[in-house]
């Protein structure tokens, strides 16, 4: 094993990069992919369909849900909350075209990433 796993963490994935540190009470599901030299702090939950790049720090209390891709050199602060609400009540109707464009760009990046990793 080329990464550190705290004895009280649950790491079901075998796709963990070199020199990554996973601390107490973190839970990483079986199909998650974690890059090298990452720091996964206490009480982090990472679902199956998640990709975390290299040199990423995820601070305490963060949940990463299926479909998320965290690119290289990202810092996610304590208790950051991610949602999948594509049409939040606070969204102004004029922004819907811009939102759709951003979603298309994100989808294209995800497709490129998965094509490259095959």
C-alpha cells in the first residue's frame, strides 16, 4: 500500500494514488478514484462514481456525490456542501441558457476524461 490509511477510516477502493493520506472516519466507496498526494481529512464521504485529481485537499465534513470530478490542485474547505440542483429557485430565467452551456461544457470535460482513462 503506497498511501496512508488511518485505522479508523473505511477505504473500500483500491484506486488510491501514491502518498495520499486518508484520516479517521473518512469513508471511500469501492469505485471511487483518488489521485496521488491528496489529503482526505476526517469525516469525508466519497461515493462510487467520483474522481479526485492529484494534490487535492478535502477538509473535514465534505461529501462528494456520484458524478463529481475534482481536478488537480484543488482545495475544498471544511463542510463545503455540493448539490445537484440544476434549477435552483434562486436562478433567474435569463441565466438558463448560460447554465445549459456550462452543463454541456462540464459533460464534455467528463467524457474527455473518461475516454483518456480507458
